[in-house]
C-alpha cells in the first residue's frame, strides 16, 4: 500500500516566509523517479521540489505540463530530458 500522493511537490515560499529559515526539502535520491522529478521541476521553472508526502509514484499531469512547457520554450526542450508520456511505467497508484 502506498502512502501519500504521486509527486513531486513544488516548494512554494511566501513573502512572509523569507525571514523564517525553512527546513530543506526532503529528497529521495534513490527513488526511481528522482531524475524525472528533477527534470520536470526544471521544465516547470520551480525554485525547488520536495519528495515529502510522495508515494513513490509519479504524477502524470506534471509530466504533461512539463511537455507543454517544452513545446512553448525551446530552451526547456533542450535542457530537460523528458520521456514520452507513454514511456513512464509505474507512475500511477496501484
């Protein structure tokens, strides 16, 4: 049984949070999807992402959004290594 939701999750800092030190985002470097999450976060221009609360599966809607960003920005397409939508296996909850 998976706990949590498919990740990754964007780290959002509010203006009020700038004076308060925050905990570093939790990362699962040994996760099979870590590199994909890193590329998606870069494609979506996130400042950071966290694996906190992730079930170890991948959110397919984020990959779709990253593909759209890649189509709209040639630099994203060259810098971010995104697999085809149908190539990612195991990203949905069981």
